[in-house]
């Protein structure tokens, strides 16, 4: 099956009109810019999500991209197509979700656009000020050790349960991603490469293998449910082996679970998988 997103981006790159599309965001004039879509029928179904939760998650998935580059978000531009059957109460609930996340992370909305449509869709452009180093997808190196934060697999399980008509925990990461920003900023000085896990572990490993000409020697076999669970928004990162003890101390201090996934080796590797939203 053709990956239409990758095909579209590769053709844009071939045209010469693109600039730095290797990361979730781009650094320009000391600011990192990142943009995400969050669309009904692709990322969520309204029958399973409250409008408040939809709004919160739409913001958090974009903030995750900014945090994964070692940057704190400051401003956002917001585009929303409101479904025609949404009531004023629905819009108020949606608005409250946006406001609560903006207040939690001290983000100011500086512009955007709204329209009426058949479905609810949200497009967010986030701006973050680069205050020190930037974490890049292109900085994974052979010889380093690959880790990820948190636990993987539960989101896919919860999504399947929910879409079969069962209830899931209101605190599920499928509803509200958990962003370990404090942990990321404390390990920032010695992180090499990094990104968040949005389309599933295997899909992200394919991305960084291609970008950095590397492959992976796993410390243990990876369960398929872990490898293919998207929308986890955990932090996938690499460090030098000399910083492992320091990493575990910071993780314990912040009560963040980390998993030592693989040793990075030179070469290329490809895992069979599809993007989470295919």
C-alpha cells in the first residue's frame, strides 16, 4: 500500500520548495514552529469523545511535538471547522478544553480561523522559543543507546475496546496524552536524538533509520502490541552509554518509567507497519 503522506512530502522535497522537513517542527529565528491536524473520522469519533476531551487532546498532541524537540510552547494559531450540528453548549465545552490547556502550559493564542463544515476538525500551529539546544530526529547515532519513556501498547488496546462499544478508563492516554515535560528538560543536556511516538514504535523506528542510516539491536523481543500502538506520545530518544546512570536518576526523581530498547548500530532497517491512522 502506498503511503500517500510520505509520497506527497517526498514530491514536495524533490521540487525544491521545502525547508527542513526532517523533524516535527522547524527552527527559524530562534523559534520552533510545529503544526498538526486533528480530524473527525481520522483521529477521533465524536460519539466516543466529549468536546472538552477533543479540544484538550488536539492541543496536547501538538505540544508533544514541541516538547520532543526540547522546547517550551509559547504561542498557538488555531483553525477550527465546526460541525454544523454542534450546539452552543458543545462549542463552550470545546472552548473550555482549549482554554484549560493554554492556561496549564502558559500558551497564548495569537490568531487563526474558523469555518462551518460537516465535520469537526482542528488545525494548530504551535510556536516555541528555543532557549538552549534543539533535539532533532537527525541526531540518532551508531553506538548510542535507544530508550523510550512510559509504557507502550495500552493506547491501542483502549482504542480497540472503545470502538467495540466498551468503556475505558477516563484517564486513558487515548483520551489525554501524558506529557513528561519536566523529565525531558532535565535530560535535555545529554539527549542526542529524539521524537515523540505518534504513529507507533515501528513506524518511528523506520523514520529514524532512514534519516540517520542506523539499525537497532534490541535488548529483548518486542511484542507486536507494543510495536504497533500509535498515539502514545511517549518520548523516544537516544543517549551515550556514559549517561545511563544519570538518566535513571532523573527518571526516578520524576517518577517516569523508562525502557532501554536497543543499541544503535550503523546500517538500515525496515519494519513492516502502517501509520496509526491508516
